[in-house]
């Protein structure tokens, strides 16, 4: 009898331990374009988010020592059904508290409308830049750590005009990202005295864009602005534009800033190509993140990597501030930890943050990609930098101001 009792006690203790382990995890999901138009850009973005998770766990964990984990899902960037399904798995199967992502705007909108908003799950995108994100009826659940393309479009227009480029042809991928960026660029470019010879949408993932290129070149512009993705239509458009000999100068935006583009088409072909992308301001948090990223083995300057780190770190801080892994109350906590007043928390200062939160002290996170004072739409002010292809790679030329 004693042995049976001991065995029963041991089994019960084992079951409790297993249950305890299962309950000792807090989940923040990650939705990324692991395949599709930005598949070469996604890995360092994911690494940025995972770095924040690692730092939380290395410095004592979350909510009294629980482990922070980050399940991921592939949105493909272009397939709304894939984005919705990945988000549904995060919200309803993985039972995540919040989500970093998605990356492409269409994926973020699909994931939000079909899963996150109905499930009351906060999303913080590090890469969805289209103005359409601001217009979501989202119950204040969708945020982003990257500035809207309403701003990037203006910056790109100013950059070209300042360089004396005032006559261009424009083609954009026919989705929320491409349309929003093209609209913002076109309005600002023409308001500044520039002229657009032709502005054409194109569908993603096609093998041939020569017909569109013929129309784009008919007006005689030497400069082609391509607002698309480095791994799909943007790459094909640039290759066929070069092969046609129709243009002498190429311009892009953040979706085109990937070394895979240069590798696929050739450094000599794209030498001097101009682009813009969101960047990081010169704040105390930036060099701290840069050093941590290099130690972790990824490029801190990779497009949206710093923004992804900030999204994940902010959500972890908000969960700690909220006092539980419940979804309710997280929005208020996120707005609290991301803005003044409060003692400043820099990247990697997790242990300091949880001590302050436990003491009832307000905190204000100032991150790798800037201070994130979310406005009523969940948007942030931001920094846009000029990129130029030199010596076979995209090189930053610094911040561009309006």
C-alpha cells in the first residue's frame, strides 16, 4: 500500500510539473514573409524579434520567471488566405498573447481583420508601411514601429528632386503597399515640380513585364522608379528594364532594399541605384542594439531588423506591465510603456525594466529604431534614410529630412 501511495504521489507530482512547464510559457507570435516577395528580407527581421525574446529569457524571464517563446507563421507576403490562416493558428491554436507582424501590408490587414481583431490580439508590425494600415477599424489593436509610406513617399520625392531628377516613370506592385507608396510619392513629386511620364501598376509574380516597360519608356524618361519587392516583381522588372536598354537610372523603396536583388541582377547593372528605407535615428539605443545584433550573428542594419526588435521588446514590456499573459488590458499597457512620462528603458534593459515595473514606477522605452510614441492610429514618427548601391551592395547615405 505504501509503495502504491508513493507511486501515486510521484505520478501526481510529475503531472503537476508537466502542467507547470506548459503554463510557464508566455507566447508572442511572429508573422513573416518567409516565402514570397520578401523571403530574403525576412530572416534578419525574425532574428531581430528573437533577439528581444532571448534577452528577456536571459535576464530572468517574464511574469515572475516564465519563459517567453515566439512561434512563427508564414504569410507568403502575397496570399491573404495564407496570412489569415497563419494568424488564425497564432490566435486560436497557439493562444499567443500578442503578435509581431505581419510584414507586408496586405498580410497585416488580412491577419488583423480575420483573426487578430476578432480575437482581441494586439499586433505590432515592424514593416507594414502602407497608409491603409492607419485606416483599419481595429479597436486600437494594430500598431507599427515603422513610419507610414505617406512619409516615405514624400521623402523619396524630395530626395530625387534634390538630386535634379525631375522626370520619371513609375511602376508599382498592385497591392496596398505599392498603391499607397505610389500615391504618396506621386503627389509629393508633382507638388515639388517634378513630372511623371507614366505611372503603371503591375501584378506580382509574373514572368514578363516587357509590355508595361514599353509603355513606361514611351515618354522618354531616363529614370525608372520601381515600388515593389526585391525577390519577385521588382527583380524581374529591373532585369527586363536593363535588358531592354530603356532606362539609365533606377530608383526603389524599402521593399527593394535587399542584397539578393544585387546578386540576382548584377552589381555593375545596378551600380548607383537609389532607394529609401526606414532607418534608426542617432539615439542611445541604436548602438546598443547594433552591438547585440552583431553578437547574435545578424546584420543590425538589415531592413526592419531594428523595428522588429523594438516590436517584440515593447510587447514583452507591455505584458509585464499588464501583469499577466491575458490579452485584455494589453493595449493600455503598450501605450504606457512606449511613451513619456517614465524612466527611460533602452534596448536590452529588461532586468531594469521589470524591477521598475514591480516597484510601480512608470517606464518609457526608447528603442533601437527610435522612440515609439504611438498616435491614435498606432503610428509612429520615423526616420527615412537614403540607400545607394555601391561596390555591390546597398550602402546607407544617412537620414533624409523633409
